């Protein structure tokens, strides 16, 4: 069954081709299929048309035409989102940013860069690597995910622990508002007009408009980095060690946990080596970047990683390996960052959850995750940002079986309920999208949600711009939701 | 071959393939991406969309398999593509493409074509291109390389013959690149191997890549029969080697032992000591670079071996090529079936080549060789394209290559 709302594609293809050119319009059954979900495939809904604009002005013209003809639209970057943020919930248009891939200006003296929002995260960093700088947010999808998507989701990543999520690294945005106006907030220099509103835009999941360009902050690349991979014979020993490391006064720049559920896939995919009997691994990195958090000299960084290693050994670690050079470090990070992508070796589909808890509760939380997976009879692996308590239980299953889809949704809900019970949050970095709409009420009261709705209304009064996302119970969304979930297969 | 349902089920939509895919980065369209194509094939296989809706997007796929290198889940995209194309060919045969495959892979027809083609100018004729692709032509007519004037290999430092190997002569290779085979034989002799000559046909790679699986299987079985025993089978054409190493999947158990014997020339030369032989060679002084043929880098995971050999050339000024393992757009017959996209990709490739400042480019596949050579000619012939075997032989004896 195809879900199509708003216009029939063909009627409007010509109209939009006048804006973006014939090559910028994708239509027909294949386009409707290929763009009906992102990397979260439990919910699917087809667009009527997909547009590939080449400039901010074309985006503005598209939005103006949508206003005029009452067509819903949803922005999409690389489609690597994990909560269905790019799902065209009410059909209409998918507006892809993948033709907006220019880096527009690099200002080394002011450590700032202006880029179009379809540029991949990694290309931002690559462009200034030779100058000793980078764009610090590093979501695991960074080789493909876009600046626009990172801004929409306020993306995190392993190094969030020390360098923070996307928001503090965005100095300015150019966006097309739902009223089809081009709005500039902030800019190259901190504190420009509108810069205090950037915090509202970053993380709004494309519901307040479409960001087309941004000024981002460039950060000095640390000159000394030490990375260790530490094997534990049980998950509990690893999780208990995590809070001890931080309690011990060292904040590594990254502290990741990988459990037995995915180690085999990582060995097959990336030749990741670990001793027999390993049930969990910690990937720990210390560097001399940033200000005053960790050691600032090479010796201090080495001493930090040594202290962490010793602590791990006291806690029963069976193997500690410190990467000997940049190449080995890069290989470890490749295995970590592309790790979830290796789960296709285990099952046809994966849902990666994203709850947050106080890291001191990690041991009992992980026990709970395994128990939930067993109870709902779904496979689970954990590969996540343990240092800041940001869980990623990855439930793997066969999405062709509707019962399994239901069980996975149930297991996810149980995990998120537990996160909130432990004093945590419904999402760390993957966003709410459509995946966690129902779970918002677990964390926010009706008053909270009403306030968020009002804040949204300041930018987005209508129901066309990325409808049915983030805030539950939006008008005209509830009945359509039944069509999205698990229906495609 | 595994069924499509099984092959496509390993894609969990992470999207790590996207930036590796040349047609995605050129078009920005999910429909022209590996993830999109896998999803479309899976959907058609399950009856959710029509196969005809998938066709144009599989037609636009280069089959370069860069997505396989990028894929953490080990999705066998090449196999998915071949099976899905076979399905499409059976639904509606593409006669023009069948004809093209036939003429390219049958030496006698190819020779006739070369002769006839000279009467028709340098480009592939417009009506022919229109019929194949619906677009104006970009590729020149194939032109055969002339034989090199090599002096016989003699001398005290030539090692004793220590073994025999089979050499795949290939269908197009033997007609278009005879000097590459000469250089190959000489390099093999320099490390003590001679070629056992046997009558042999086409390996079926082009047919497999284009989804003519019945034809590919027939040719594969004939080739297996033509090279019995356990001698190593040396291949100097990336596309052929890649398919021959996957004969088990193509023709079943009878292909298994054969596939295990298939070795790319660069692997063999490195394993049997050409690097050491090179230390006594006069070497080369021109700045040079290396372009990874897709079916070496992505199809066979061969990246370091050719580079290691090239870097062992005395006095070498080797410069690494940007996006070295991104497809040049030749992709078998792709520059005939999709001229516009192929043109975009060769220009992108050539920009990177120029940026290295190299005077010589080596590569290990006839398709890339001809296509990059055409670009070099169009851009004022400041760069020469050679097969890796030619470059290495040139390091020993440059004269036959300068004539």
C-alpha cells in the first residue's frame, strides 16, 4: 500500500521542475520507495516527489510554492537518521540537501567555516585538517551524514564527552522559514543578532524550517592522543569501571563500551581483535585538546591513559592494548564508528535506541537491557557512549515479520521507560523523529509539551514543515500514524 | 548464487556506502546509490514495486563495487547487481547491449569492428550510441595498441625457469592490448616463469557484470576446461580476475578449485620476487601515479601490491592519486551505455591525475586504460597511460615504450 497525501506527484513535477530543473525532481514508484524511510526503517511513508534544490533561494521558492498549494514537506540530508526524522510523514515533498555540498568560506584567523548543509561532517574537517583544525562533533555516521542533519538532530558522537554536541559548535545559520523567508541567525562571530536563537534551531529536527547554510566553529586538533582498547570478561566489570574512571578525576575525550553482542561482527568487518572470553570492551581516548580538562602535555596524556589502564586492570580487565600509532587508532575508531553498520551480519534490520542515564547506573541498566531483550525475544547488542551515559541498545530483527517489529518497538519502550525511571532522558543524540513520539509523554508533562508546542509556533504556525515529528498528538497525524508502522513489509 | 532475498537482507540502511558511490556523489539521488538500489531490488523481488521501475537505476550503476569496500555488513552488492540485471534481461532483453557484448568479447568480431570503425571516424557513431544509450557518444572507437619491439630476454642475471603458469589472454585484451601481454610475459620470465600456451576463450566477466548469466556460465565452464590441472592462472585484467575468483558463486563447486588458482599479475609478481629483481633495473625518472581499477581495489581487495611494486622501481617519483579508487567511468561498456555520467567521472578522474603532476599513469584494467588514455589525448597528451605491467617492464627496458 502506498501512502500518498497532498498532491499527486505528476501534477506538481512540472511546477517544481521550473524551480530546481528537471534533473532536480525525482518522481515515480522508485523515488517514492527509495525515500520512504531513512536509517530507521520501522516506520515508512512515501513522498509524492523528491526535490534536489541547488541553492538557498531554490529552497525558498520551493517552500513558497508549498505554502501556496498546501503541500507538506520534509528536509532530508544523507538519510542516516535513526529516529525517522526524514520520513515524509504526510507525503508531499522530500527536500534533499544533497546538492548543497559547497564549503563557502574558511576563515582560519577566526577559526570559523561557512558551508552548505549538504556537506558531510567529515569533509568539513578534511578541508581544514592541514591547518590543524577540525569540526569537533563526530557522530559515528560522519563519513556520510550531513551538516544539516547534524544541526537538525544536534548530533553527538564519541568525543561529545569532552567537546560537547553540535550546538556549541554552530555560530550561525541561514535558514528558510516555514513562511518562505530566508533568515540569518548569528554568523562568523559569536554574539551577532539572532545567535541566541541558534540553540533553538539546532536540535529542532527540521521542524522550525530548513537550514541551508551554517557558520561552524573550528577547533584545534589535539597534538597528542592516546587510545586504549580494554577487554573485560564481563559486561558488569566494564560498566562499573566506567563510573570509576570519571569519579577518579580523569575525563577522557571518549569512553565507549562495546559488548559481546557485536564483537563477532566487528571482527568479521574490521578485523577487530580481542582475547577469548571477552564479554565487553572499553575504548578509551585521552588527548590534550580543549582547555584544562585532561592533561595538556604529551606526558600528562600518557599518564592519564596509564592511570585508566591500571584502574581497568584492578577491575579485572583481561587485556589492555594502547594503539601504537595513528593508523592503529584510526582502525579502532573505524570499527567503533561503523560498528552499528556491521549489524547486517546478524539480522536484516536494526533499531538503535538512544536513551540517556546517569552513568553511575550503567551496571543495572545494562542488566535490564539484556533482560528486556530476552523477555521480548529479540537480539540485542550494545555499542555506545558509556562515558556520558548515552546508551545505544541495538535491537536486531527481521523487519519482514510484523510480530518481530512489534516486539522490537515494545522492547525499546521498556528501555526508555527504565531510562526515565533512573533519572535519564528519552534521547541523547538521535532525536525523537517519529520513533519516540509516544515516549515524549514519559519525560514531559502536558504543560511542558504545550510550552514546546508554543515555542514551535513562533517559527512554524502551519502544519506543512516536517509535520508529525517530535511533539506527539499533532493535528492530522494521529490517524496517519497507523499507516507508517511496520506496514511496508 | 544466493537468492536475492538473502543477499539484500544484509543491508540495514546505515548509509555508509553513499559517499563511496560515484553515481550518488554525481547525481545526489538516493535512487543512484547502493542503499537505494538494494532497497529497490529488494522491493521488486518482494513484489512491492515493478522490476521496470528499478531498471533505469541499475542501468546507471557502474558496478564498481566501491560500496562493498565501504559496507560494514558485507553486503555482496556485485552479486545483487548481476542477479537483478539477469532478471531484468529475462523480462525484456536488451538486444543492443547483447550485440555490444558479443562484438566486444569475440576477438574476430572485435577485429572486424576495429577495421570497420576506422572508416567511421574516431567517436562511436551517433546512431549506434543513440540506440545503446539514448545519448550522444563520448567514447572513442576502440583502437588496438601496436606490438612492442622487444629484444629477446637473455643474460646471466636471468633466473632459471622454475615453473609454468596459465595466462588469461582475454577477449578484448588480446586484440586491444597485445603489448601489455608482451610485457606481462617478460615480467613473468624475469622471475622464472613461462606461460603454458592453451587455446582459450572469454572468461564471461562482461556478461556476468551485465546480467547475462547464462552466457557467463557457458564461458566460465569452457575456460575451466581449457586450463586443467593446478597451475596458477595469471590475469592482468581486473574485471576478468574479479569474476574468475568468484566462479564458485557463478558455476558452483566446479569453479571452486579453479577460482583458488586465479591470481592477479601484481599479486604474483610481488609474491615471486619481482621487487628484488627491480633493484637491478635502470628504473624510471618521470613522475608517475597509479589508478586503482575498481575490480582490483574493490572486487579483489588488491591495493597495496601494485603500489609496492611500482614504488620499488629505482629512482621512482611516485605520487599518490586523489580518489585513486573512485571509478573512472569506463566500467566495462558503461561509457557506451551511459555516456554522460561516464564523461563526468572521467573528467573528475583526470582532474585528480593532473593535480599529481604525473607524466605516467599506471592501471590494471583495459577499460580504464582506454578511457583514461582518451581523456589524456583530449587534454593535450601531457600524460601517458600504461598498464602496470608495461610500467614495470619499462623500468627494466624503456626503449620499446618510447617508440
